[in-house]
C-alpha cells in the first residue's frame, strides 16, 4: 500500500483484521500498518489506533515471527533519514592532516571495508556495563569502520547515548554532517531519534503504554547506515534463531546473534553463550566460552555490573586510558558481588573480539582479543573516541549549537514484557473446539 493511500480509515480496516483474525494477519499486513505509523497522526493513524495496534500486535504473539519483524524493519529503514556513502578513500595516507590514517589500519583482514555494528536488544535485566558501546570504540581503534546506532536507556541504568553524553559527546548534529565524521575517526554514533523522525509522534504513545512492544527489538535492525556485518545480542535463547533469520531476510552479509546462557544480551563473561552465525546466507548454531574460545578467564556477571552514566563514564575512561586511576566505585577488592575493572576489561575484550572476527579483520576470537587489547594499550581506541568528540563538536558549531537529546519512547520498556495471552488462548480454543 503506497504511503499516499494510507489514512486512519484504511488503518481501521487493518486493525480490525489484527484483532479478529490474528492468525491471518500477514507480514504484508504488518508492513502496511507500519507505513501508516510512519505518517503524521492525521494522515496515517490516530494516537488511539497506534496504541491499539501495538497492544494487539504484542498480545497476538505474531510479532515474534521473523518475517513479521523483517517486514517492520524494512519499512522503518525505508522511512529513515538517508545516510550518504560513508566509506572514506581507501589506502590514503592522511598522517599529519588531522585525519584517520586508514592506509595503515586497512592492511590486514579479508578486505571488507564497510561498516559494522555491535548492539543488544536490551531487556535482559542484568544492568551490565555499557559493553557494546565500549567494544565498538575499541574495535574502531583498530581502524574498522563502526557505525553504532543507539538511543537513551530503555531497560538499563545507562544506555549508549547516556554514556556518550556523560563523556562529552555531541550526538545531535544533523544527519547531513555524518559524512564529515568518518574521515576523522572510524567510530560513528547515529542517535536513533534523529534518524527516524517519522516515529517522533510514536514516542509518547510508547511511554503511555509502559510495556515492551515490537519497537523494543527493532532498534538493532534499523541502523540507517545499514552495516553489512554485525554482532547482535538477544536476551532470550528463543529469539536467537529468529533474529538470525531476520538478518538473513534483510540481506546482512555476515553476523553473529548471541545470547549468554544467563539470559544476557551480550557474550557472557561468566560461561557459555549461545551463538547463531550468519555467513554466506546460511545460519549455523553453536556455543562459545570465554576460556576455550577466547583464552580469557571467566567472571561472574555481578563483577561487570554497570552503574549510572556518570560512573560508567569513569569506567570507560579508565579502560581506554591506561594511566588513569581505577575509579573509586571499582577499587574495592574483587568478590562475587562487586564490579571489578579487570572483569569489565575482559567483558569488553570478549565482545570486541567477536566483532573483529565478524568484520573479517581477524580469523579467530583469540586473535581478536589480542588486537582489541592492543587497541586499548596503544591508545588507538582513545584516539578514535576523541576524534568522534572533536568531529561532533565541530559539526554542531556549523549548525547553531547544542540540541538536547530526547528518548524515543523506549523507556516504556521498563514496564516489562507482556504475555501474549490472546495468541495462546486463541490457539487453545482452536485446538479444543476443532473450528477453523
């Protein structure tokens, strides 16, 4: 259904079908609904209709179908702010020009020079340190182009945007400025609300609903830079194959979907992690372990617990600047209940190593650990991060100063998940009475 044909009246028909016949509601129907959502309320769907749709979709249970999730993501990708080609000139020596010298960092690997991302769906309840954001910067320190897509906290104390703001980053520069950032640093951060303006009117509705909806799993899939290689964490094992299949449907080149066996949406430092690898269009399921596969010791999840954005910023700085004193909140003797700088460092190395392997820069997790460790020790990660701070500040100066970031409504997820009771009861009724 083309956008110009949508209206609250056409949405009304779709909504009725979802409520009365959820098992017949196809991915194409869901895509049509999302095209309505991407219009202004008077043009596409009223606020009441949007709230009813998100509730009905959640209760139906069909929002866990890979084709449905992929359909939602594809529509949101189509309506996102278009991002220009972000590849800097390859093999150009920029040394001494204040720019990142990709001619040196591109010498190794399988030849992939595109963008990568590492991200979790959230909702695991462990409130761990901002490992994905930190790992992204560490990987950028090796010269891999990282385009991290994120927002403010939804289910944790500190989201990716919260951490970066506490570290002095400017996230609200206009999307048109994005191509000016990459020549100065391999690390990019795309602040989600600025790249999905068509969803601005959905944010207050999500906050009012106060429970997780399909939007809370779409964030990792709608990065407007469309990285072709990525590591994506999920909080439940049953979501692993689903997300791997979604990435397959979205034509992602290479990916790892991971789920720590404790229900962690990252690679776990405590023990085994389930993995679904996507490569050459095929999905392979397996298990990885910190010691066996990465050569790192294990650590309890309590030792990598996060804190406020301000305290996490101190941890981030201590990790990336070797001579920085250990922050007071991490200086207590390590035990099974206290966060520890050494544990958090290994947590970061685990997830950075996985992204380095997916990016094609290294062939094994252990090689990835060593390259990530070198990025930290040499100061390359910190230099990449400072390049992003400086480039973002310059971009804002060209565009009139600071704009305060707002959340995208994901904070509603703090209300928890909703049991898809309608779907279960509907299926039970069909089985019991033998109808349909």
